[in-house]
């Protein structure tokens, strides 16, 4: 089984192929806000899960449910992707933002760490770093550290 570091390096190499003009310094696998809760909520009420998913879509700026986010010195790039057994396949660039003036904060919750990206014009995008089992909980720590945020609690 691959270590978390090997997965991070593999994902970074895949994103780097899609960003040939600038070095990718970190990657993360993030989801729309509340997506983990919506999955659990779906078991109780499909209507409530649909409402929860809609709020998450708005907060994420309309991004796909799950994205791989690449970080360069000047940009934040979100890619739609498809999981493939022990790898990923990028479907395409879903969004790109400048890092100039970007402020990032995190809030640790029960199911995920909420990552808030705020730009000087007031634009706000929120995504979740979902909790996982064991060391895989640290999948996004390097990304958060590169943005000056503390890693998610284990």
C-alpha cells in the first residue's frame, strides 16, 4: 500500500502535467462544504440532502462535488477529477484564481476542516478537507501549510 506521501507526490505530478508553465508546490483533495454530512443525511432524508448539497454548491462557487486543487506561487487551480483505483484522472480545469491578496483560514469540524479562500474584492470560496481514516487524514496538510494554515486535527 502506498504511503500518504507517495499519494501526494503522485497527485502533484498529475496536476503538474496540467500546469506546464509553473511549478505546482502543493495539492489537496477537497470537497464542497457539507458534502460528508449530506452523504450521511441522505440516509435519513433525500430532500434534506438535496438542500444541503445546494448550499455547498453555492459556497464552493459552483465547483464540482470533489476537486483536486493545485497550488503554484501565483495561482490556485481547481480540477474536476475521476478517481481510478490508486490514482486519479483529471477531467479538466474547473476554476483558477490568483493568489495575490488571497487569505486562507480553516475551521475544524466533526467531519471535515472547512477551508475558506477570501480575496481582496470580498469573493469567498469554501471547500472541505474531509476527515479520513489513519494517516490519510493528513492528505491535505502540505497544501494547508503552503497556504500558511495549520494542518487538520487528526
